[in-house]
C-alpha cells in the first residue's frame, strides 16, 4: 500500500491506499476520535478504537470490515517519534474515513474554568464529532473571559462536563461523576480513572451538582490530550466568588496516567 508522503495534515483513506495530503475534502463530521501520541506511545488506544467503531456503526457508517482495515492502516502511518494529537474522522455523504495528523499543542498541568455554566449546545452529546464546531465556539467564549475551558450544564443547572473534557470532583474520599443518565460523552480517560478507582477500593459515586456546589472541591477536567487538569481557578462567578479546591490527589494520578501509556501496536 502506498504510504502518505508527509506525516502531517489531513489524509483521506481508501482501501487502495492513501491519497496525497491536501485541503479538506469537505463533508460534515459524523464521528471523530483523538488521543495524545508521545514517541509512539498512547494510553487507552484499544478503547479509542472500540469507541470509534461503535460510533461509526451507530450512524450507519462503512461496514465493520472496512473500518477495521482503516484502523489498521491508520495505525501503521502514525509517527513513532515526537508529540502528536491525531484525529480519526468519518464524514457524511460518501462516508469518507480520514486522519488529521497534527502536532500536539503545549500540555497544561491545570486549568482555569469559566464558572458561568453554559447551556449544552450539542445535538448528539454521546457521540464525538458532530458538535465539535459548536463546542469550539463555547471554548472561544471562555477564552474571552480569561479561562481555558467552560462547563456545560443541563436545563436544570446540573453540571454535565467541560466543552472538551470530562468533569469529575472529590467529595471527601469519594470520586464523583455526573450521572450516566445525563447527556455526557463516554470519555476514554475517565473510564481508565474509574477502573483504577474500583481496583484501589476508592468509592465512586454519580451525583448531580450545580457549578456553585463545586465550590471548594478538588475538581478535575479530564481528556485524552491533557490527561488530568485540576481546576486552579474559577473565573467570573456572577453570584459570589468561587474557590478552587486544593489539588491534593491530582499529581499522583497524573503520574499514573503517564505510566500506563503503551507502545502502539503494529498496524500490519
């Protein structure tokens, strides 16, 4: 199979080979998935694969055999050196399968969050891809208010997640997450965290909280790029000032996430 000439940019796949990289060939995103790739190592790679295949199947994407071939060929062309943030995509129309090979942005160890909860703009909250543009607009508004992230809320005011992150918090020694009955994305990294908590005997609870009720808690925003980012500051809380809880546990859990990164499997 012909391999792409460069290791950066948008590459469209076909069973016959990789066309040369070039401008976006168009098509609304139906499914997307992305992860941090550092010197050929990634965490939860098989989980990303399963989530991508499942999401493609849910929107009547290509046959499973074709998806497996794409994933195999995509894995083979991923860079084995440097820091990258690749994104696999399925588009509408003719169901193009693509990979966007892009270098990873600088990674952050904590995060400032816009404390004014944002109404959830997503149309398909449990599938990553269709709503990335609207979420990017939410994050842009957060940036204009001196924050890197924003919290999405349900009509009831209950916290859902960040625009680009899962949200978890600690109440005493209990790791808390939004209820799975709420419209939240099944994050790969938060799944790994939940598994470790269960393995270590840490109590995990699903609770419904407003943004204000997170005052003083150790709160983490979690995703595949940054891993765990404890909230260091809540910006522009309109009713009263909000305090970010001390990140007592974050450093140790961040180190654990680094340790579980594994080499990519061979793509062929």
